C-alpha cells in the first residue's frame, strides 16, 4: 500500500513539474514575441492615374521607406523626432507626347503611419536628363493600402505637386509652397497596377535627455517656436 501511494505521489509530481516547465517555456516564448518591436514602413511599386487629368502617360512610385525614430538630430532638438525615417523613393513618368521616361530618386526623411495609411517625405537626390530641376527639394507623398489586391488594386497615392500645394497671392501665377517633413495631401490618385504595403507602428515616446533622464519637450505650437 505504501509503495503504491509512493508511486502515485512521484507520478503526480512528475506531471506537475512537466506542466510547469511547458508553461514557463510558453511564457518565455510569448515574452520573446512581445519584445520584438514593430517598425513602420511603406514598401512596393505601383502605377496610378490622375483622376482630374486624362492622358496617355504612365506614372509610378516605388517606395522602400522605413521608420527610424530619433535618428536625425536637429539644432534645437538633439534627440531628433519620432517621425524620423530612412529609405528611398523612385518616381517614374513616361511622357507619351515626348516619348521619353523621366525618373527621380529621393532619400526619405520622415514617415508617419496609421492603419493602412502613411504620409512620408523625401529630399530629391537625382533627376534624369530633361527632368525638372528639383534636386535638393523635399516632396510629400501619401499612401492608402487597400488590402490584398484582387484584380484591380484598391490602393491610392497622393503627392505634393501638380496643383495641390500652391501659394496663391494677388494676380500672379501661384508658386508651389515649400514642403515640410511628413506633409502631403490625402491619397487621391487611384492605383491601376501593382500595389503598396503599409505597416503601421505607433510613434515611440521621447527618449530621455543625456543629462536629465527626462523626456525632451518638442514644440507643440507656433508659440513654442518663437525664440523671444
């Protein structure tokens, strides 16, 4: 009787120990998955059309943009911004009238996302011969990720030229306004081929300053920018 009871006790303890081991492994595995940070990104390539201007041209954007928060220090904001980003964009425009394709490339400097949406900016670094003289200019772009494409894509794009970012003044022909970081219109142009994938990530909190271990305060209004 004593021997049988002892065997049952040992068996019960063995099962309990095995269960605890499996549970600990599951918790450790779950914890490991939770620690993996999510990085905002926009990737893909697609052609699109202008809804307000019909022609035979072919236009496309290619994005390889990734969030890199607090990686671009500014003179008064040494930590950089939560919207800092890196990556590249490529713009292609085939002109049917001239029978030539113009391309431009840019370096991404800002990216902010929401579910299925993104706004980014890039500074143009290269323009093919005959293209517009915009090297060094910042441009704004937006993306709507319509989900898994079935037949015709549901994605859309927007961009900060072709009449959507002007400075009307008097009777003069309106000039294009400068583009600030992460500034772009809503994605108004429907994609006709290809597609984009937007990975959303919340903007991370400000890191502590080197000497105070307190988050650095960013300007939140125009008054904050007044040096006086």
